[in-house]
C-alpha cells in the first residue's frame, strides 16, 4: 500500500451521538481516539488532514490540530466544504466554532462554488474527497447508522477498486478508550 499523505476525517454528527454541549465527556474520548489514530499516521508520513466542516467528529478533529502541530509542525489542515455558504444557517455558537477552525486552516475551499441546491453537491463532495485523498478515518459503526453511512458505503466501493485506506473507529474502539487508564475523561 502506498504511503498515506492525505486523510479525510469524518464521522458522526454531534446530535447523532447525543452530544449537545461542548463539555460532554464523550467529546474527550472521541478526541483522544482520533488524536491517537492520527499520530500513528503522522509517524508514517501523514501531511494533510482534511475535513468537510460538519458539526461533531469533523469539528472535534479540527480542534485537535493545534495540539498535533506542536509535535508535528509539518502537518497541514484543510476544510473542503461540499458547497458555498456551508454552515450559514447554523446558530451563532456553531458558526463561531466553525469560524475558529477556519482561521486555523491552511487551505479552505468548496467543491461546489454555488450555495446548496440539491443532494448531488453532497455526492460530488464525496467523489472529490475519495479521488483526492489517500484514505479516510471515519468514526462510524455499522450497528449505529448515521449521516456518515453514505460516505462509508461509497468509500468501501471505491477502496475495492483503488488504493484507498478506510480506517473505521467503531463504538468498541471508543468504549475501549473509556476503559483505557490513559484516557481520563472525568
């Protein structure tokens, strides 16, 4: 398998996990597992982390970037939205959170340079990501479907025909992190 230089990170939206406040202890667990996973790939040459800007796993990943850049200053971070004006209909607190990560990004763009029109923009976003990254880390479990189901389905199909890494972080992985003595969540 080729070296993994660019990874897309996605997964559950916050509401799908029952997370409605940034102080929810579940976020610490998820961030810890994502950080540990990214560090493994950084040790092997990962250069870019890309997100799509969604609330939940993607935003939490972006919030880890400063920590990761302390040890891996070569790390670059990008937000590739599915369409222009992504997040404009969010409440003020969520828009402010998104703006903070935009300010940290090394590159920001959108696949569609139009406002949201139809679901084809989301499909095009997935296709763009699959064809422009070496792999994806997805916090997703087949037993607990969510919006990431579509990405995981397309990524699995793509990986069958292309050299593409699909790394799933499952509910078992998250549960194991809770029991891990190194992951202090309280």
